[in-house]
């Protein structure tokens, strides 16, 4: 994992050595991490210093998050609501898992993705993720908006961002704004209207509807040279 700590004294949003080793990843300009603003009008005063920017070359995931966050109670409430709804669906066997970020090997106690908080349900080999932050583009810059809820779905044995056969890197983050989404190659990322002040039951119900909509349209397709 490549990472850098950004604070008032270091505003250089560059992951050193990454561009030299893997120049294709420089197509993503990493921006700032913002605390929740209910007016959706973000300024430099809303930047959540200090925060980490990072990239994991194994998962192709970008992160822009603070080292620690205290939203466990809200996450637990949503998990409880999800569990009660899911139990009524006998064909959904996947676990509901609350996941923090993962410590990279050799990080010596540094957790650059630990502030990445999400709940995951795997159904029919599809990872459905309720993100407790929204990663999206503002122009050509990828920013993170803490406590804004984002829904994600992609094949659980693959990665969200991916390479096509011609070597192009496809970045699956929407543009900034409630209701915006990015869809492609069996992957969906959706910016919801919800935030961590929203009713947890309504968030859970909306996430379940998101899952149902994806499953309805995810019938497997097989193509041969005769098609």
C-alpha cells in the first residue's frame, strides 16, 4: 500500500514512488477529506486534517480517510436493522459484516485505511457495500466526504476498479452530488441522499432495495463464438 499523511504542514497530495513504479495510476488526482456539512457546501474549513491518502495496488482501491473515526454506534444500529430485514429473506445466506480498514504489511503501527468504514453483505457472489463515506470526483479531483452514505456492488472475487483487456484502468467513482452513480462491467456505485444523521432504519431499507434491484438485473450471461 502506498500512502501519505496530509496535514496543515504537508499539503502535497502525492503518493511517492507510486507514479514511478505504476505510472498508469497517476490518472487519479487525489484530493481532500471533508467532515460532514449538512449544507453540502464544502470549503477549506471543512477539511478533516490530518488524513491519509492511499492506494492499494492489490485491490486497486483508493482511500482518503482520517486515521480514526467514532461512528461505531451508528454502524451498529444500521447492522441491526439490516439483520432483521435480511432474516426474512431465506435465500440470502451471506453474512453482514462491519469492516474497518486493514493495516498494510510493514506499516509499523500506521493504519492509513483504518478510517474507511463500511458494512458488507455478500449475496450470490456479489459484494454489496454500504459505505460510511462517499468517494467521488469533483471535477478531476477525487475527494472523500465523511458520513455521506454510498452504496456499492461488484463481483466479490474481483475489484471495484479494474483493468480492461486493452490495459485501460477504469475508476468506478461517480461525480459529486446526491443521486449520481457510476455503472460498468457488473459494478455499481451510487451516491445516496443519506448521511450519518439519517434514520438508520430508512438507510437499511434503502440499502436492501438497492440489493434487490441489483439482483433482479444480475442474471448470468454466457457468450460463445456462435452468439
